[in-house]
């Protein structure tokens, strides 16, 4: 069974920079896994931030960026705002199956 | 405006069945793939199923394979999920999501809650 692993929780100060990562139990994450990143706030549906590793939607704030880093997919927030406090999920594609990571709870403190 | 509205959730006994629907509007439904994703209370997201724009290609997660059936009616701009042999662990908020190829889950509904309990 394929497992996608994220940091359970991270804390960042307002204005700071933080990187969330997404690892695959099958090995290094590449662009072929089409990494997606989602933000979810309490009581809300998930919102897509990043698709195919680094592509942004029109609604994605410029401070969010996606990349591949050290064999993992990564989501970097630069200049963190209080409203960025949320749960963040990555999603990887395994040829007919998608697997979400367990989520990272980001606290802005 | 792109909109997805799920319905059909409710309370069902273990072993029972339920059919969820997702009404799409604001885009050409027949040209987009669609997926179902669920979230158990207080837990993370779980991808369940995918259907291509024509309905010719379908994928399922192992956790629901053989019990759930995804389908679509492009004439009615509607996506469905037939859920049979429901278990307590199927209790969750069920979301439909517009899927762009294999690369992007770009639009989500607000979800419909399914509770499996006796």
C-alpha cells in the first residue's frame, strides 16, 4: 500500500518562510506524480493551490510556490500571513490511483 | 461561475446503500473528468474514484473497489456515486471534484455527509 507522508504540524511566524514536504513510500517524487497541493480551513472544502508540481491557479497567492526538493514535492510559503493558518494536503498520482498525504497543520504564531 | 453541489448524504445502517449526486454548472461538464474524495470526521482527505469525461475510463481506490460505482450523465450535468455494503468506516463528508486530466483537482463542491450507523 502506497503511503504519502507529510509533516504532521509546522509553526511559522508571520512574515516568515516555511516549506512543507510530501514524500512517497515508493521512492523519489518526480513531476510524473503530478503533485498537487491543497489548502483546507476548518469547515471549508479543500482549495487547490498548486498543480503539476509548480503551477498556480489564478486564485493562488503569489507567496505560495511548489517545487521538487530532495526527492519530495514541496510547498513553500514566503511572507506568511495569519490567514495562511490551515491544513495543507498534497496529492500524488500513481497511474490510475491518487493518494493524499496525511496533511500538515500549519500554525502561524 | 463554476459550481459543484453534492447531495444524497444521510444516515444509513451498516450494510445499506446510498447514492450520492453532484450537480455541475458553470462549465461544459461533458469535457471534464470528475472525481470523488471523502474526509472522515477529523481526518484527512481520501481519493475514492475517477471517471473520464466520456465515462469510458474509471478508477477506484482499493478501499471502495467492488462496493462503490461512479457514473455520470453528461446530458444532465450530473455525477453519481452508488455506495453499497456500507461500513462504519465509510462515515465521512463526500466531495466531488472537477479533475483536469491526471494533473489538477481544480474545483470542489462543499460536500455531503454520509453517516453509517445502526
